[in-house]
C-alpha cells in the first residue's frame, strides 16, 4: 500500500532536524508501514500508484505517544470527582472495577482508542487488567500499543506475574510489531522485593521494558523511605529494575539524586501533569529533569483522573506548569514539549524508528488543520502547535501506514454503535454496583 | 424574533438551581433577546411562530464570559514565546504594538471575536487602545462586551482618561445594551494617585465599573509596597477605587487581608490561570478567595500570553491547578468552576440578568455536543463538562437572541476572508517592524 500526502507544512520538530527550517510545501510518501520520503515537494522522488491525500492548510507531524494510561478506565470517566485520594480509590474506583467483564473491557478499550485516534494519538503505553482482551482489541482496531499486565503482589505469590509473562510471550512484536509487551509491576508499595527482583531478571532476559508507578505522591515516597530505607528510584536500582528500559509514571517527588539515577540508567519519566494536579499529587520537577538530561515524555494517566485522553492538553500544560512553578518563563521550549509528546515516548516504548517524519521510520502520523481563527496568524508555527492548537484540529490519524481516522470517520470503529454500547456498558456497571 | 430550542439537556449549573436535577429533555424559548422559558419539554408553554433549533445530544448552557482580555492581541499570537517578562514586553510586544492602525485593530478584533464565538464565549471584558474602533467592530459582529480604554499615566496629564470618558459616554448601553464601557486604568504601577482618584470619582458618578490589573507579579506587589507603603488592594481602597464595581485582573500575589478587602467591597477577581503560568507570574490563591466569599471569574488575558481565547482551557485548569498547588483534591467543584466561567463574570460586567438560563434573562447561550468519545459515558455530566469537554464541542453560539455561530458558520463574519486578511495584516506588522 502506498500513500502520497501532498501540500503539507513540515516543522523542524516533525522531522527532528532543527537545522532544516519550516517547509511550507512538503510531501510525505508512505510505502506499506514506512515513511519513504518527507521533505519539499520540489525534491520529492516520483511516487506512482499511490493513494493521494491532499493536506492543504495542514501541518503533518508524528502521531502523539501517550506514555502512561489505563485505557479501559474511560468507563470510569468523572467517577468520584473531587474526592480525597483514599476515598476516591476505595469508595469510587475499586468497587466499580470489580464489575468488569471481558466484554466490557473490549468495549472500553475501543472507546479509549477512538478518543485517542480522534485527537491524534497513534501509540500508547498501558497498564491494566484483562490484558489479553485489551491486546485482542488493539489487534483489531489498529493502534500501536505497549501493553503491560498490572502486577500487584503483597504475598510473594507472584501470581499476576506468570500471567503477565505468558501474555508478553504471546503478544510481544505481534500484529506487524504494532503490539509490544512490558512487565508492569504496579509500584513499590504494591509489590514485594522478591517480585521486583524476579521482574527485573525476567524483563532483562526477555529484552522487554518495565512499566511502573514511581513516587506519585509524598505518601508513596514516605512509605518507601520507611519500608526500604531509600527513595523509590534507589530501591528500583537496588532491585535491578533499572537495568532494563524503564517507563516510570509520575516521578513527582524526585530529588536531584533520583533524577541523576534515572539519567544514568536511561529510564524514562512518563509525566502526567493533569492527573498529578487533579489527584493533588503535586508537580513533577520536569525543568530539573530536562536540565539533567533525563528523558521526559507525556501521558494522560487513566481517564478517571484527567478526565480525557486528549494529549494536546498535556502538551500545553507541561511547559505552562513548569514556567509557573519555577517562576521562570524561559523554561521548557515548544521543541522540548513536542519531543516529550512524540519521539521520547516512542523511544521509551522500544521503537528506535518511530516518532519523527523521516525516511525509514514507521508511518504513524497526523494532519493538523491550521486554517482556523485560533491558529492565525502563523508567526511562530511551533508555538502555535503547542499553545494554540486543539486536539480537534486533527483531521487525519495514520498508524503503521493505515488511515484510522479522517474527518470524523474511523476506519476500524463504528462510532455511533460504539458510543451507544459504551454508555450502556458503563451505566450497567454502575447499576450493578448499586445493587450489591 | 422567536427561537425554540428543543431536545437539550439542562444541568443545575446552567439554570443556577442546584435543587433541580438534570433535565434530559428540555426546551429553551427565546423571544427577541430574552429567555422566556428554560425547563422540561413536558411543562413548556405553547410557543408558536418560532424558528426551531433541534438540540439532540447537546447540553444547553449559558455562554461563557471571558472577564479579562485584550482582544486585538490575537495578532501577536506566539510572539516572543519563552522570553523573560521584561524582554517579552520591551523587545517583542511593545515594538509590534507601535505598528497598529485602526484598520488592523478592526481586523484583529473580528479575528478574536471569531475565535471566542467558535468556542462558546458570548461576552468579554476588554482593555486596549483604539477602543472606539473596537466598539464599532463589536457593534457590527454582534458580541457582548464591556470595553475599557486603557489609561496609562505617568505624568498626571490624564490625557488617556478624557478619551476613555468620552468613549464611555458615547458607547455605554449602546447597541441594545450589548456594549458597555468601563474606565480602565492599566494598573497601580502605570498610573498616578491623582489619576486613580479621578477615575474613582468619575466611575462612581457615571455608575460604570473599573477594570484594572492588580498584583499580577511579585514585582508589582513589591513596587506598590515601596511606592505606596501598602498592598495594591489597600491602595485601591485608599484611592476610592473599590467604591465602584471593580474587575481586577490576576490578583496572584494576594494575602488574606487583600482577599478580605475585595470580599468586603464586592470586587471581582478576573483569574487568568494560563497567562499567569505562561508569564511565570505565579498561581492566584483562588481556593482561599472562594472560601472567603470573594468573587472569582475567569479570563484568558491577551492571546500573546496564552496563546488562545478558548475559555474551556481556563475552565478545566482553574480547579486542577488549585487541587495541585494546595495538595487537596477536594477544592474547587465543577459547579464553582462553571459559575466562574459564566454568571460571576456576567454580574461583574454589570448584567444582573445574564449568565444563567432563566426566564427573563438575556439570551446568551450555547449548545455543547456530548455525542462523542471524550464525553462518554455521562456518569457525571457536570464533571464531563469541566474536565472532558472541548471548546470544539460547541455547535451553536447565541448572543442577545441571535445565532452568531452554528456548525462551522458565522452569521456576521466571513471566515475565510477574515483569516486571509488577518494573516496578511499580522505579517505586515512584523515586516514593517523589521524595516524600522
């Protein structure tokens, strides 16, 4: 399959070549699932027998990468708003989560993927339960995902882990390598040292990443200090976890030693600024992380604490929040924010050929319409992209060379039927809970 | 002119009647510029000879009120991103602002109004220059606005003030009362005591509000303490300014005494969380303000420090930011945020019959589509509205009984032609500046 996208605008951030200025009249050529050309129309090679997509007035850029989410939690959207964390989890979230069935998980996963595709997210890193059903759903809806089966282990039984490993063996690199698997121990607080050591050894042997929650709240940090006598990053290093590629969600309560440790091991922080504000966890020291050369990418977290999967909101909030809390308006550039929403997350998911529009890279890309009031004038296109663009400006979303969303239509999802099933499914979970 | 909107969802926040639950099948009747009915379809009176608008799947709610902006600054979108405040003003913003002409101001005002209408803002409170041209533009494009001619006065000449008073006399209550005028001394730091006293006396005599910037930065606060020996609110009280209705933009550096003073005088804080973060001014103590019974409404500030006029972003960020900085997830409810974006701002603009869907109120309202992935499921409709809705979900915007935006079309603005003129105009300003 060959696709030729014409008349688009390419930014230095999209190509990852800061020395190449804006290209106002560019073409992008896709053959099967790879980009074979991205550059000026004038120097584009002949590319025949290709489907043509006219991109007039649109920016073409890499698809967004949501580096931390729990996709099926879309069914819990708005549940327990404004409760304190403990009440929120134990009185609102956990009881509803007991109502899941495989069928509901599939529906919720599709609903979350529909929202992500609509807003230009092409790949996501997930941790949840019923992970086999999630993988089957992603297989069918066409998104790219790094999936992890959440491992919680207070008794050293490691029961969840065996399941997670079996799923990883089954699914890693499946579906033309669209699906990959991680091992996903929930957090220091919800696992034993024996489990973490075993996860570290297994992930290393299998060559797969580890996805976990780290220092989300001060409560997490203080608990770890008390239980392990060291901060969560130091403990993860001691357990051997940092010897594998690690995606660490949150990292709000990091000191400079924690940051240095992550930088040394090449671990990636999945920064979820909206969720961290909403649950009153705090603000991660992203400015210091970036200055130390630590990898920072963006995530939405689950919808229950956001309440959306529109990564454009994180893309704007990341620089805003850092400027505001450091009282320094010069920190976090549009280029840094854009990288955090694309290529840094792609690399953390284990893809070295994803997240930029370059020859040989995987064809995960989006078209963003700029012909509207809120993107006019275009005096600084990359600033407009970070601070003015809306998720709804995405007109086309392509994953692995296939157009999955275009102008209101989804290629693999029946929008109206899915919305109806999702509403019924989520309302049903709540009704059943009320009857318990 | 009569309009009958059918099949809409009404929330307690929209009607301002917390004791009335969600009404899933409601009608809203508009006669001329007033709401004559908003409630269940079943009990709606007969309303014949009306234009019918089907609102299936939509929430109907009051239009958003942007309580602090400098609308023509849309032409400076993205200018000087990431500069320190002083450089941003003196090297990026002020030089460009010397390039304004009346014609460019009209074009920029229309561009800003188009963006606001698209995202459901029906009324705004503005402070800028060329204010007569702004008023003429708003007269023609149909929005509701409280306009103030920015008064800067370092030499007690009060020249700007005479102009501002003349405009207020000409325009206040003009255009079927869509346009009102304030007096708009820029800030304590940019005005003399003599000017502020004169503004206070004149505003009181004319019965119009005062719009000014207050305690935006720590620099502002420290300067005022040094110059006047008291905080900006105490100084405004001493000058008599707080004896009139006051709209005070920012109020970031407020202590509890400042808050109490504002509460006592009924002054309204125009909270601009995005601008305050972007310019690294800080985070206003909104939680303490609300707890003290102080009026807090939302604004975008000028686009140069935002960079958009989409008030939905402030609507989500206001509660998020307060939860995050107070480390308390229970503060600022969806209802408080919604009020800050609608009725509180409407009252501050001097309209006692605006900002709710009630019989006798002015017909400024919007329809928000909920039939999409990011608003599904609807387990908590008001939480969805604050945390999940997008500005782009607005399908219809009505001001003073007239539909000004519906499904991509603007009644009073030629979209494509305006975008082209705006791009040319803003680029021209920058070119001329480069040639100076």
